[in-house]
């Protein structure tokens, strides 16, 4: 074989090896995602379990027993752990998402509801409905740190700004939202009045606005997070709005209307509802959107199912049967595929 032939043979061999390395990496989840990619975790309030949905096939892949009356659920940004608040036993169960088993139990306040995790994954904030406060969990140790943070009456939902600086907490019976500085774990400013019975809150990806569902007044309030004031008039949606989620590009807000078995879609540029309400199951409770923004998952509390909405067409593309009285839903972050990096430089000497 002459020198040129041997050179081309080596080039072809290296190309095949490189392609094999890329394929291997594309089929192997990174350690950062912890086996969590393409999964949605749904709390089933009446049978003390969490259903795990494969978001590619829309089939339930596992059912995990947790505490008494599970409510809120949140997943760490690295995808390794899911934190589940259990209302009746005042605990948070920690699920290892790689094995879908409970790895820890943390005692918090009475009747914990919503859970949110800081963008750096270091802390989980849990709203304790009966004690009017918020517990903070160190996710490295799974221990509660400091004293509970006093907020308003009947706290339910929690959302954290994308920069991790503030946690917004809805106080249902006060009709307000409290803002916590996550560096000091102190409430800043006065509670923000929304309207009647605020339930849940979601913050836009740019951190500029917080959308709050007002269960008792059939509308959504918008808070300017720079001033912590409500801007404009409340946005009328369906009856008893509860769940709220914002697309990753920040253009649309999906609101579950618990009392009208539908989902409303809000355009964040105009703060108006676009199109007709999307029919889903009975008593839709909460909403989560996939990392690519293509699908919205809606828990139907009254029909023991999850509706999957195609966010391009705003139509239901699948309905998934889960446990008894599904309440909250959290979707794993996108998979991180490590880049293929050459480990050596091959030299052809001929």
C-alpha cells in the first residue's frame, strides 16, 4: 500500500471511531441529569404516590410510594432529585430520579404545599399552609436550615426568580404574595395584594414578571418584579384558575382552569388570552411545560389523568391515566450530552 492509500485508510478509521464516540455519548445520559431526562413526576394526592411519565412515549414508567397526601413536587436543576411535599404528615420525601426510590424524609411545617428549588440547586423552599411560613432545605444535606420564614395566611405556591435572588410565595387567605430574599431568608417589603385567593405563581424566564392565579376571582394578576407592584388589570381566564406555567421562550402562559375543565393561554407581550380555552379533563390542577417548550402537561385532579397539550396547535395530543387525584407535576430538565473531545493527536509518519 502506498503512502497516500495508507493516509486515506487512517482518515477513514479515525472518522469511524469518532462517529462511534458521538453515538455512544448520544445514547448515554450524563451524570448531571441523573437518569432524569424525558420524565415527568406527578403527585397523586389520594393514593400517596408519584407517577413517573416518560414524556417521549407518554406512558407511565413507574409508581413511587411517598408520604400522606402528596402535593407539591420540584426537581433539582441537575435532575438527580425530586422533592415531594406531603401535606398530612408534614414531610418532604426526596426521590432519587435515577432509581425512582425515596432516599430521604425531611420534616418541615404542617400541611406543606408548594415546593421550589433555587437555580443553583442548593436550596428548596417549602410553603407550610397551616403554620403560615416557609421552610428552607439544604439540598446537599437534606436538612432544614434556620427558622421557618413567616409569610402570610395559608401559603401555597412558591416560585423563584431565574437569578435565584427572590422567592415569591402566594398567601391564599390573605390575597397577597410575599417576597423572600434568598440570600438572607427574610421577607422584603410589604405583601403584594393580588385579588382573591391567589394559589400559584410562575415567573418569566427573564425574571421581569410574575403571573399569579387568583382562584377566587377567575383571573390572573401580573406582578412587575422590579417594583413588586401589580401591573394592569387582572387577566380574565376560566373559573377557579389554579395551575400556571410559562413556556421557556417566555411568550406564553398556560393556566389550568379548575372550575371549567380547560386551559387558557396568555400572550405575555400583550397580557391577553389568545384563542379559545383548551378542553382538558375534570378539575385541572397544575401545569408544567417540557424544556423544549413543545408540550404542556396538565394534571386533571377529578379524572385521574394528565392531558398533554401540543403548544404549537394548542390541542390535546394525549391523555395519560395516572393515580388517584393527581395534583402537581414537574418535568425533568433537558439532558446534557457531554461533547466529544479528542484525547490525543494522531500523527502519520509514513
